[in-house]
C-alpha cells in the first residue's frame, strides 16, 4: 500500500514538473539551456525543418532593412531569443540566430539535444509559444520593406502621378 501511494506521488510530481516546464515563458531559458540554432535541430527533425523552410519565419530577418536590423523594437519578433541569455544579439555577433527559428517557438534547445530519449519531451516546449506574442492585430501587416506602410506607398504613387502631370 505504502509503495503504491509513493508511486502515485512520484507520478504526480513527474506530471507537475512537466507542466511547470511547459508553462514557463518560452525563451526564459531554464538555467542551463542555451540556443543552438536551426542547423542542430535539423539533424533529428528533417521533416519539421522542411516545413519551416517553406514559411516566412525562416526568412523573417529579410523583411527588415539593414537599419531596422539594428533596432531592438524591430528585431525582437524577427529573430530567435532576442533579450534572452545566449539568444540573438546582433547581425554581427549572432547571425546564426537571425529569423524566427525553431527555438523562437520551442525555447532554447541544448538540454533537449543532450537529453536521453526518455527525457526528450520534458526538455523542450512541445506546444510552442503563444503565436500572439508576435502576431498582434496591431502589427501593421501592410508594412513594406523600409518601414513604409501601404498607405504611405499609395501617397507616394499619388505624388508621383501628380509630378508626372
Ligand atoms: C539528437 C536528436 C535531436 C536533436 C538534435 C533535437 N531533437 Fe527534438 N526530439 C528528438 C526526439 C527523439 C524527439 C521525440 C521524443 C519522443 O517522442 O518521446 C524530439 C521531440 C521534439 C519535440 C516535440 C516534443 C513533444 O512534446 O512532443 C520538439 C518540439 C523538438 N523535439 C524540438 C527540437 C528543437 C527546437 C531542436 C533544436 C534546438 C531539437 N528538437 C533537436 C530528438 C532531437
Ligand atoms: C518570435 C515571433 C513569432 C512567433 C512566436 C510566431 N511568429 Fe509567425 N511570423 C513572425 C514574423 C516576423 C513573420 C513575418 C515574416 C516575414 O514576412 O518576413 C511571421 C509570419 C507568419 C505567417 C505568414 C507568412 C508565411 O509563412 O506564409 C504565418 C501564417 C505565421 N507567421 C504563423 C504563426 C503561427 C501559427 C505561430 C504560432 C504557432 C507564429 N506564427 C508564431 C513572427 C512570429
Ligand atoms: C510584436 C512583434 C513584431 C515587432 C515588434 C515587429 N514586427 Fe514586423 N512582423 C511581425 C509579424 C508577426 C509579421 C507578419 C504579419 C503577418 O504576415 O501576418 C511581421 C511582418 C513584417 C513585415 C512584412 C514582411 C512581408 O513579408 O511582407 C515587415 C516589412 C515588418 N514586419 C517590418 C517590421 C519593422 C520595420 C519593425 C520595427 C519598426 C517590426 N516589423 C517590428 C511582428 C513584429
Ligand atoms: C512559429 C512557431 C514554430 C516554429 C518556428 C517551429 N515550430 Fe515546431 N511546433 C510549433 C507548434 C505550435 C507545434 C505543435 C503542433 C501541434 O501540437 O499540433 C510544433 C510541433 C513540433 C514538433 C512535434 C511534432 C509535430 O510535427 O507536430 C516538433 C518535433 C517540432 N515542432 C520541431 C520543430 C523544429 C525542428 C523547428 C525548426 C526547424 C520548429 N519546430 C519550428 C511551433 C513552431
């Protein structure tokens, strides 16, 4: 009987640990985990890598001009782990963490990569981060490269038409 309740306890603790790990804000790296970059993830997850390549997440940094790539208020959603220890710092220092890579959604992966099979799921955020951390209805989706909005572009076209007259 004693052994049984002990087992139940251990099982519950296991579940609680898992829940805590997954609830932790993604990107807040668990003390030891560091960012590896997508090349490492690709080694074991070729399928997910292939689908990722088809999404603009894989080229998100190119939406920003060279100037914008220096602005924290722009890069934070267009790169991996911005503001986190071991995350993206700048195009000079950490070019390998540009774009919205696996770890931008699943969290820093070094513990996961090293983990034995039985620990794999516990060491990564399988559910991924809340898309709304970056996708807000208040992000201007019509923004054009160089920070111009659709509206501004239209104004310019109007101006050009005026000039042409
Ligand atoms: C050495 C091989 C290996 C590497 C490298 C690796 N993974 Fe995994 N990963 C696995 C295995 C194996 C599983 C499946 C575990 C299972 O099904 O129990 C897994 C599962 C996952 C899952 C699903 C977890 C879940 O809850 O279902 C995610 C997400 C994931 N990996 C992300 C990553 C990311 C991001 C990277 C790069 C930082 C990465 N992996 C690198 C082997 C690896
Ligand atoms: C770290 C920030 C971040 C997170 C988290 C994020 N996204 Fe994105 N997403 C972006 C950025 C930046 C772009 C625009 C990239 C570009 O157009 O160059 C984008 C583009 C997209 C697009 C349109 C482009 C395409 O690939 O065709 C879709 C769809 C999308 N995201 C879905 C999602 C979903 C679903 C989630 C949650 C599972 C998510 N995103 C989480 C930053 C993020
Ligand atoms: C809160 C997160 C966030 C911030 C901060 C942010 N972006 Fe984005 N950006 C996104 C997301 C998400 C998308 C994709 C929108 C979609 O396709 O639904 C996007 C898309 C874009 C696009 C369109 C890319 C394309 O393929 O058409 C450009 C250009 C862009 N952002 C530039 C900027 C600039 C410039 C800044 C800084 C002033 C900035 N972003 C700051 C999240 C962000
Ligand atoms: C924009 C956020 C985002 C990015 C970027 C992303 N993932 Fe995921 N990933 C998710 C979400 C959300 C799920 C959960 C899907 C579900 O539960 O149906 C997931 C599921 C997974 C799984 C579980 C098995 C499966 O296919 O559902 C693995 C493994 C995985 N991702 C690996 C990766 C790897 C490797 C990369 C980079 C090459 C990556 N992910 C990039 C959001 C992301």
